[in-house]
């Protein structure tokens, strides 16, 4: 079970890092001829949000029975309210 937990934590950290990088660059200005790439980058950002939410849901399902109604991840306690808050925050980061 330790290897599953370690793999899960690594996946969450990589996905979160990617999400932060994408969030800070989603509104970058590009020349008009690269508009298609800009839209593809924005689409990748939205897909990354969905993937991150999926990883959180997978972790919740995996560790729910082991720890109880909450899962402990890197010293933080997550339940469904925190997962929803993180998703909403990730959606609105580019607009802040």
C-alpha cells in the first residue's frame, strides 16, 4: 500500500505543478498566426483541471477506507468540500 500512496502523492504533485504553470500562462499574448496554438494551450489547461479533479477523486476512493471519512495527504486533510474548492480556485486563477 505504501507504493500506491507514494505513487499517488507523486502524481498529485506533478499534476498540481503542471496546473499552476498552465494557470499562470493561460492568458499569454501571442501573435495572431499562433492563435490556434493559444486555443490548444487553453484547452489543455481545462483538461488539466479535470485530470487534477480526477486524481483527487481517485485518492479519495483509495484512501477513504484506510483512514476514515477523510484522507491525509502531505499533512493536509481533504474531503469533498475541499476538492470542490480547489477545482473552483483552479478555474478562476487566470482571472485574478
